[in-house]
C-alpha cells in the first residue's frame, strides 16, 4: 500500500484530499504545518508528498528546499493558490515534480498521484467496475450497459465510478459535488441533477434512483 504525506493547513481541503485518497486504497498521513512535515519525512518513508505552499511558519518552498537539501528525493506535488508563472517556476526549480493550482478537482489530483507513484512493470489488477449489467472500463473510460457501449465525459466517468464504488449506498448531492467537482464546488448548483440525467440517458432511466430528500443510489 502506498503511503502519502499530505501537508495542508486548510482543514476543509485536507479532509477533501485525505478522504478521497483513502477511498482509493492509499495510506495517508496529514499534517497542517511544515515543521511537522519535515519531522515526519525524516522518521518515515513516504511514496509521495502533497505539499501546500501557503503554510504557516515554514512555508512549502522552505519545506521543499530542506527535503531536497537532505537528499530526500520523494516525489512532491505542490499545491498553491498563488497561480502565477513565478511560483510555477520556483516550485520546479525547488525540486517539485508536479504543480497544481487551487481550486482543483479530485479526479485531476488522483491522476497525478497515480502517475507519480506508479512503478515500472506494475500490474494493475483492477481494470473494471461492475454492477448488474453496467460495466465500467477504468482504462478506456467507456461504459457498457445492457451490452451497449457508451463514451463518457470526464465528469460522467468520475461520477459513475463513485456510484459503482458505493453501489447500493445513497449518495447525497454534497458528496457527489465534493468528489466530482472538487472542494470549491457551489452547493447551490443543480449540476449534479444535470449529470445524473446524462448518465441515465446512457445507462437507462432506472439505473440511478432518486431517494427523495437524501440523494441518489445506483439501482
């Protein structure tokens, strides 16, 4: 099991990242400050560090500098709200392996995590998710329903994967918004209802059930 260190001082963003990664089978350690991040990195081996730049005390740039200065070559994905060319350049010059600006979707972060900690020759055992006559191919990102294949948009794929990993469970609009659209979603948006309709058009009208007052469930 891959071990990831998340260094993020925002409780909301940290919870969003940690819960998402844990649901995909990663072991996650979280700290909100740079001092503890350096101590944890010295005491344990991590496969990846997700590092916020705007930390209290020692900021992310200083943490990255000390990590690389000590010879620690763990892959680092930098997160920052400072979306500028200067900060991008500074991150890579400081030894970062990747860079993401806030806000971001969990799907994008997960793709970058998987790319950074995959190993040569690694065998991917999980290639499909299924429920009844719905089969989702995780490699091609296509779905088969009642024997008919359909292409999916990125949002449709992420939403259907979420439903399939929680088949039979009622998922609230808030849970779906958080997983598919990220931590900066608009809780008043009707975008979930729109994408549920898109999926029903491809999977069948009875594929996703509306549970009044609670959310949706894969039927």
